[in-house]
């Protein structure tokens, strides 16, 4: 048990070390120079113990007291969180040191948020998941409002915090109803005789709470304001890690509904038989409808955005739709295989990590990120521009990147299930997504100096350079090694 929990414990200790050491640095320059490296060392140690955890659950899933579960897919999702956290360190070092931000608490807050997401990934109990959600969310609220004197930042924080509190209460009320109907807080335990409707209502409230966390339609209205209010390095971090934690929790609940009991192995392929107009059929129709609405509203809303962070907010809504398509059940009878959705999440997180580290370097003072502000910025910082380009191409789903394979796996599963219309609609909307991603790629490389005053390239830290290279290469490495996620 200690081996399995060791990575999470080390991340907690890393957060504590960052928080405790911050007051001992007298200047903001010292804080932003040293604290990211301290965090990197802690996360690398956690990554080393994660390899040991992978060996402990390589053959079968393991659960701890019915609260947390470990399997090989969850281990890879943990690794994706680690990569995104390290990219957040590099991004915050670049953007906050540029703006002479006095505090160094942002590194500890991001670390504690990652702890919450790691617990979300492994939680198989409703109350354990609620605690994990709050551990992930509370530091994110503080990071969104990091620029305390910025009115836009305060407004975004207020909206996000109020809506987050409301949907957390909705989720918790759902857990209470599910407990009353089943006598258990397990995420997939069946109802006692005569309480099936009460359990269904409780599960609906739990799913609504989680759909808010992943930013799916119609619970996405917080995203544009919160994303644009946060520092750009925080925007990418929250976009990636909250999606991972929220969707793994949704997947655990979903597989529990399909099987009729709590599942500990989210990588397993399940044989399902769907009767027309059954409760499970209605559940599937609801998720597919939310997925298509997320794709439509997310992609078309992102098309006209001039701000990079607002574009990323709406595009994250669209990505939530793609993952939800991976949850679609077969028509009639067939198999439910969520490994395509898990691979998509990992590819999305790594690509977003590359983008957030690069954009933190390319954005202007106080994270100015409109197209006019970042015009031609990649020519002044070619490595950052290249990393952003690779990440955006992957998010667009273009070959030869991991994002392309992720979309392929989602669409291939839909075709295998006989859902040709959904697959075709998803492909068409992916083309729409490519338009706005490539628009920003063109903008950062454009030579047109009439839209932006010439400026000198900012000094790029060693940590940022390492992160840019590793994340950009990882986008292609994931494509070269799909069997790790699909076959393992």
C-alpha cells in the first residue's frame, strides 16, 4: 500500500517544502529562480516511485480499503499530471518573473492542486472523490486570482469560485442520495430493492458536478472568464489537470453504471447489452448529446476569439466533447472500451503542457495574449514558438502527433459501434477546430510588424528550455508508442 501511495505522498511533501521555503527567499527574483527547481526535484522523485507503483499493479488492479484504486492506465494518467505540473513550474517561472510578481506561493498552490487531481484519478468512493475535488479546486481558485490588483482577475475568480461551490454542493448532495439508495458511497454500487430511481437521481447530480469540473456544455460558462483571468501558465495547467481528474471520475461512475457495481480497473473492456429505452440507453443518449453540444458550441465559439486564453477555454469545451464521445455505448450489444478516451486525455495533457510553457515565454507583459500582442513572437523565441506549434497541431488532431491518434481512436471506436453519424460529425468539427488552432500558429510566426512593435527576445531559463524540448518530443513519442495505452 505504501508503494502505491508513495508518489502522492512525495508530491504532498514537495508542496509543503515549497510553501515552507518560500519566506526564506528575500527577493522575488530568488524565489522564481530556485522554487521551480525545488519543485522539479520533488516531482522527479515522485516519478521514480511511480515506476515502482506501476510494477505493483502491472498484472491486475489494486484497491485500498475501497477508497482508491490503482491500475496501469491510472499510473500513466498520474505521469501526465506530473508532466503538466512541471510545465506549469516552467511557465510560472517565465511569466511571473517577467512581471516581477513578488510572491512564490504559486508553485506550492499548483503542487497541492496536483495532489487533489491525483486523488481524483484513483478515487472509487464518492466521499473520497469529493475531498479530492476540493483539494484540487481550492488551490486553483487562488491561482486564478493570483493577480490581486487586476479587476478582470478578481471578477473571473469570483465567478469561478461561486459556481464551483454550487456545483460541489450539487455533487455532494448526489453522493448523499446515492448513499441513501444503496447504503454505500462506492461510485458504482447498486441500489437496494425499490430505490433504483433515487440512486439514478443521485448519480445524475454527481455527474452534473463532474461535468462542471471538465467544462462540458451546458456547464461551461465559467471557463472563458476563469481562463482569461488566470496567468497564462495557470490557464494551461487547469485546462489539462482538471480534465484528467474529472473524466477519470466520470469514467469510474460510468463503468459502475454499466457493470452494476464499483469498478477498480478502468482499463478493462466490458461486454454490454443495451436494451432500447432502458435506463442505460437513456444515460448513453444523454452523454452523447452533451458531447455533441460541447463540440458544436466549443469549436464555433473558439473560431472568433482573438485572445489565446479565451480560445483555449472554448477549445477545452470541445475537447471535453471528444472525450465524452469515447464514453458512448454500442447500439444493441457490443463492448465498452475506454482506453481511447484515456489515451486522448494523456495526449491532450502533454500537448497543453507544451503550449502553456511556450506561450508563457511568448506572451507580452502581464500575459498579453491577443493575436496583435503575440504577432511574430515565435521569431524572437524560436524554440518556444516551435513547442507551441507542435502542441497546437496536436490539439488540432493533425498527423503525425499524439492528438491525431487520440482522435483516430475515438472515431474508430464509434465506427466499430455502428455510430457512423457521430464519427462523421466529430471529424467535420475537428476540421473547424484546426482552423482556429492554425490561425494562432500563423499569428506567432507572422512577420507583419504593423500589428506589433518590435521587441527583443526575453531570456529563456534552463528549466523552460528543458520543458519545451521534452514536451514537444513527447507529443511524437506518444504516437510512436500507442501500445502502451491501447494494448497494455
